[in-house]
């Protein structure tokens, strides 16, 4: 689905993103900050963590109870809705997990995520095999593209611009 430069103009469409990560222990707490141009729903291990309908500020979702020791999956359904003129599409996420020993584990939207443009049954579930999905690619660094520095990512991200990326869709897969 070649789509050109999603930081400028992208089709009104839905894309599906997934990221596997491992936790060495049960989380003491975890916060997911997520936004999409235009709307999104986030899932953790197959359970809905929440929905959000603006790109101008992130949703802040407490997801600690949805995580478990071992393999976890963060999945996001991102939707670019119709617009009367240029219609950029993007997605950004940052999961901050506090472990029992106080250490932090951070998961951000980047090229390790996988993406698909078609809904697959149980795509948000941990057991789903996403190995055939293409890798996502970064379309704009944190603070770049038409989105700028999206509010709500937290002061630690302001000091660490590599910790988050703007996502959009183009080429044979989605781009970040």
C-alpha cells in the first residue's frame, strides 16, 4: 500500500502496530502514554487499555495490572480519519514500567515494532504470530513532522528526545 510521505498526506485508514517485550519481574507500576493522528486504541496482552481521539496530547493510561512477568505485547490500533485538505498520519507511544527493585524499563514506538494494514483475528493477543508483519519505520523524530512536541509525554522525555518517535504510514508497511 504505497502511500507517499505520511508526514504530509496519508490516506484515511486504520493501521495495526505491535511490540513484544519481556519483563524480568511483575511490574510494580506502569504508565502508557500514547497518541495518534487522529485516534487510537491501545491493548496490553490482549486487553484494551483505553482509547484516545487526539494527536495534540497523549492519553495517560495506568497499565501495570495488565502486564506480567515474561513476554508481553503492546498493541495499538491507529486511525487516520478523513480531512478536508492535507492529512498527515502519525502514532507515538511510550511505556514506562517500574520493576519491584525500582528500576525502570522503557518501551517506545520505534522500528522494532511490527505493523499491518489489515485487521487480523486476535492481532492484539500475546500468542498472535506477527513475524510476517513488516517492521515499522521512523518517519519523524520526537518533536519533528507536523506534530511537534506532543504534550503529555512527561518531562523525562523532554530531556531524552530519543525516547519517543512520531509514527505514520507509508511504503509497504507503516512508518514511525
